[in-house]
């Protein structure tokens, strides 16, 4: 069963709102927005679509391939965690 595209877009907009609230220091607002997701699957789809859109913007600005961007992100995540990335 495929998700309704409109609900995926709405979920992505809500996910963007969560991130915006956190960046402006509104933890309570971010928590309220997170609570608006009807279930874990919708929240996951929303954040996944938002991530894909953000990476597409990075790709358009840098000219890098999506694979190169994903690899660079994996390296940054591994550095934050203090461990080597997994292949």
C-alpha cells in the first residue's frame, strides 16, 4: 500500500516545522509539532521526504552526486559519534 502523496507532503512540512522550531530554541513548539504526526510511519515518511528534498538542494548547489553527498554525511555522522563509518 502506498502513502497518499498529499499526506507525505503535509508530513514533510510538519517535519520542517519541527526543525525550524528547534533552531529557534522553541523546544515546546517542536514537541507539539512532533505530537501532530498520527503515527510513526507518517513521521518517518515526512522526515525522509524532507531529507531527500534537502539533499537535492545540496546537490543542486554543489554539483556533487547524491552518493558523494550521502558518503560525506556518513563521515560527518561517524565523526560526531566518534567511530569509523560503516560501508
